[in-house]
C-alpha cells in the first residue's frame, strides 16, 4: 500500500515537472538568423509588430500567455536574448517597471534599439489617492510607479493603458512602423505596405467606436480596474473604477459603498470585469448593487483559449464594443 502511494506521488511529481518544462519551452524566446529580431512586452504591441514586420521579422513577446503584465519582470535568460535583438518595443508610461534598470544595464556594443511606442500620445494623469488605490505603487515608486510625474505632483501617475483606445493604437502602430524602418531601411516598402493594411483596420475600428458609442443613451461605465481612461476620454464615456491603475489593488469598504451608490444613481446595469485577474470584487459589487457583470478586456494579454483561437487586437476590441453598447443602452 505504501509503495503504491509512493508510486502515485512520484508519478504526480513527474507529470507536474513535465508540465512546467513544457510551459517554459512554450514561453521561451529565441533569436532567429536572417530576420530582424524584435522583442515586445505586451500583446497589442506584439500583434502590431507581427503584422508590420511580416516575413522580415521574428517577433517575440516577453510576457507569457495568461499572465497579467503589471508586476511581471523578465528572467536573466529573457534579458540576455533581448539584449542581442535588433528592436525592443515597449509601451512605456511606467507600465514596464523593469525597463529603466534594464536599459541602464545594456552594454555600449549592443545592437538593440529601444522604442517607447506610446510616445506622442496625449497622456492621462491619474491621482495616487483619489479613492482608487494603487496598492504598492503609491508606496514603492522604484518598483512600479506607472510613470510618476513630478511636474504634476508626487501623487500623480501616468495612466499607462494607452492601447485600449483605437485612437492611441493608431499612434502606436505608426511608431512601430517607423522603428522597423530605422533598423531595416532596405525593406521600408514592405513595412509601409504592411502598416497601411493595419492602419486601415484600426481606422475602421475607430469609426465603429465613434458611431456606435455616439448612439448610446448612457455614458457611465463601472470597471474593476482603472484601465479604460483613454477609451473613455476618446469616445465620450465616464469611467468609474473599483480598483486603481493596478488590478491587484484592494478597494476599501467605503469605496464599495460609494460605488454601489454611484451604480444606483446612474442606473448602471452592468459592472465590467477582466479575464486575467480575479472577478471576485466585481461580482461582489454587482451582487451588492443587484446588477450583472460583463467582460471589458484591457487586452494586456491573451488567455490560453484566446491564444489558441487566434484572437487579435481588433477582434478583442470589437467584442469590447459589443459589450459596451449592451451595457450603455
């Protein structure tokens, strides 16, 4: 009996080890000779870079499928591979807390060109203590401060979720295209052609958001994570968040009371949650206010199911639009 138990325990450990190894292999990033090696940090940038780079680029996304990016940091192997690539495309605005130290540690001989793809977007500044809590962010700016901006006061933070608005995505895509041309001018014509196709998709998406959201009678959305500021600003919505810029922040009981009151006063029918973090608080608030929940995806990454089904930025944003229209009727 004991030997059987030991055998079963050993088998479980072996299966677990194999699963871990498979995960590590799936998430590994590898350089490819004969192509422009491009490293990205979040899915939207990866998606845009894949489309623009086409056959000339080997695009690698650092953050694994199913992982929320706010507190993720690269391992030494990932840093080593990245330093040998031609391009590092990152969002900036404080999203990737590890970037400043990483850039400082690069040697002078590295071929890597680094590009902050949110450059040129009119940034939103969010207060560090406005009823939306930032967890460790407010108290530990060295690790992850979402781009604390001294010009706007010590308690002001850049909202890094630029890509959630198609209008911002258009600027990001152009920055990515320009970065490809900067490191591989010989293939400029192809990059321009690929970018033109992506630009058309994003312009069509922007038009859909403008047209459909202009028809809605309500404009207030309640979200679990303060990630939709650019979307709200660009399409005339008002965002009320359960949690702050970090999805891991915990709301106080008085915040829940205030939000419940807000939901009732504005006749809000749905509270939005996202897929890569727990929906527990959103569902608790929905139950308290006697409303329903819907997904509003900040597209910080893909779930394994979305990855397998070949979802992309445009398809996920179109689903967001459908849910927004449903909630704002």
